[in-house]
C-alpha cells in the first residue's frame, strides 16, 4: 500500500539554495531552499577513517584506499527533517546534493540559468516509491545459528552506550555504471547510509549506528540468478552470502554486507509467477554471522532504495515484520505481535506517514536483543582505519615500494630517488631506467634513459635527517605524536609485476642507484590521501599516477 499526501503530488521544483547563516552558535548551517523548506544542518559522518573501494580494472582486482574525512567533508544532516546532503561552497555559489527529507531529493542543475542574484539552480524531485514486498529469510543449513569467530556474548561484559555496525556495500554493474566517477558513487552511498542512521536514532541500550567501511564496484555479478534485467532475489541472496564470505577479508571484515542492485528483483510466488514488488531480502538476525548479507533494489541516482536498505538492515539486526511471532532461531526473541501492522512503522509495508521512517517499539526491542546477543566481538570496530591515530602511511609504505607499485607498475628498475633536492619539499621523485644502444659509422654507444615524475610524499616519509613529511610539510620527528607501526607492510606478490628487475647485458648495465629500502613481501599499500584521487592496491597491477613527468638522457661509451 502506498499513501501519498497532497504535498507529495508535485514531482519537481526549481529552487535556488541560499545559506542564511554559515555557522550558528551551535555549529549548524542554515540553508534556505524555498519558502516552505529551510534546513538546519549539522555536520555528519559515516565513512570509516580508511575507506576502501574495490573494482576490477583491465582484468586486475584493485583496491583504492580513501581518507574517510575527505569523503565526509561536505556531508550534513537535519535530523528533524530526515535530510542528508552534501553542501559544497565554491566561488560560483553553493551546491547541494542528496535528500532533503524522506520523500524528496535535490541535485544541482549547472546547465540552467542562475538567479538574478547569481545563485545556482537546483531541482527538487519526488523520490519514487514502489509498493514493497519482501520475505523474512531464516538462516538455514549447517551451522546457521552459530555466530562467527568474532561474535560471542559474555554477560559480564558491560554494554556500551553505542554499538557501531560496520557496513560494506556491493554496487553491481547496473547500479554503479550510472555514476561518472567513483567519488560520485561514494557520495551517493554516503547519503543513503547517513539517512539510514537517522532512522536508527531511536535505538537505545545500546544505540546502533552504521559505519560505512567500503564499496565494491562489481561488474561481474557471479552471484546473480535471473535473466535479462531481472534478479531472482532468494537464490541470489544465497549465492551472495557465499560470495561475501569468500571476500570478507577484502571487504575489511564487516558486520553487514549489502548488495545494492540496479536489477529488477523478484520473488517466485506459489503459482510460479514473478512478483517484482520484492524490492529486497535479508537474513533475519544475520548480523555478525555467516548470514550477514542482504540485498535491495535502487534506481541509481534517485535514492529509491533508501527505505529498502533501512528495512533489510533491520532484518539483519533481528527486527521482524510488525505483528509477527518470535523467531525460533533467535534466542530470547520477543517477537512483534503487539505492534500492529496497520500502524505503518518501518517494518511494515503500510505507509504510516512519519511513522514509516521510525521503528516500532517491538522492532527496537528485537534489535536490542540481537545486538546484545552477538556480544563484544561484534561490537568491536575491527576496521583498522579506526586504529591509526598517531600512525602514518609512510610508516608502512617505503618510497621504493610506492614508486614501484603505484606510479610505474609495469616497469622494471623502479626506484625512489631520495638524493633529489625535492625530497626536502616533500616531493617524491619516482624513476626507472631504460638501457639503449645506438650505432653509427664510428661505432656504437651505450646509454641510459631515466624516466621520472614527481608525486607528493606520503605522511611520515623522510625529508631529511630526523625529519618527515606531514601533510606536505617537512617537520622534525619530535614535533609529531606517533604510535609505532603494528606490523610491517609487505610488497605485492609477483603477479602484480613486482618481480626483480631483469638484468641487462653485463657490459652495458650500470650499477643500480642505492635503494632507500629493501622490498618486503605484502600486498598492502596504505597511503595518505587529502584530495580526490585514491591510493591504489592491486592484485595484479596498478594504474600509473599522473605527475610532472620528465626524461633524462645520459650517454656512455664515448
């Protein structure tokens, strides 16, 4: 059942956002959209400190690492109006993108004419809603009721005031391909996750909050079951469970993994027909177990899957549909029989207006029960990005490895020139040599070509005696608060083209320049990022980075 009030009848509206107050006494920002809508925005945050993006590039599995603070930089919320937006102030005006309430989204329209005052044109659209249907899926099979090794409950452990649920999202090919850049996809998903958090604000003892730890742009969809534009939700969910468990380490060991799909999901009814109102599916109580997955439809760019993801995450955290008996596979499940379906809360398909964006008291009790049941290991934030205060990328990534892996991945003889005068400017000179032979009438000449480019040094890379780079500035080590690295990061396996350089002919190959470090043997590259491009880690290779490239020639043999 879908109920739309009179105010929902207007499908789009042209507006010119204006900041009335950039920062009030409580740190909020007042944003006027039109006469009936003004947002009182506060800063929001959903991204983990070290945010990962997985994708396949030219047949190679690549992981990009972003700084969460950069992702969250423009994210704001109005918790009273359930609004989540990115607010970007530029010289040309303010741009706003996201959702401005439970039923409407906003996006800039740069191609349209500005207002007389020079304000940027925006359009507010109604978020399309479909009549929703899903099935409460029971974890089944051997070991279905066993939590994973992270999850146990000790009654003697005090319950924290807030529990963080680490969320990883897989965006399939029909979803992520809509976005022109990976950053656009990340920003879009941040709006969805923060909007979900606003709806979990009523949880208590403990309060539940989702932490967005990463996304995979999955173009293969090996788990998908269905033909054409359709996805058969239940067998896909089973296959996706196996897929997500197999990649749990790559995903950062999340508590919940969600498949956001651009396919039209369906269930098969008892008379063997397709029901395309099945917008999502998830294992009830599956959080922090091997059944930690759910899936849901989303029309990319339109935020149509925002409610679905919130609903399916509720299932994973133990919430049944309202007016349901206790689930036999969840110990001490209170059920939801006393909360009426027709009241129209979040775990009902009935749209109860404002109630449809809140959990019933029964759902809140069920969520509390499962979160407490999972215990401290599930409560603990395991993503290492939260453990890097006082630690820096340069502690883990050595200059030679950085140049070899991220700048010139397909070249041999790659080193970092730490004798360059630019080192003191926190600029890393990455270089590789090629050996050439040139002959003419008087004889042959052997010479070396050195290709190089400059890149910002990672935080804590050396820039002089007892000095290191921090945010592009060379500082004395004693001025910087640090913690010792927990482990040594190792260089990638040989399939990433990191094998030792092939020796050239003995009579022509010069001695190698002194290396700044000996290579290790790991596949992680944890790098600082203070702008949009991401650090990249690959199983099988890396794209070169742009930089100030040059070539240096030196002849020998005359």
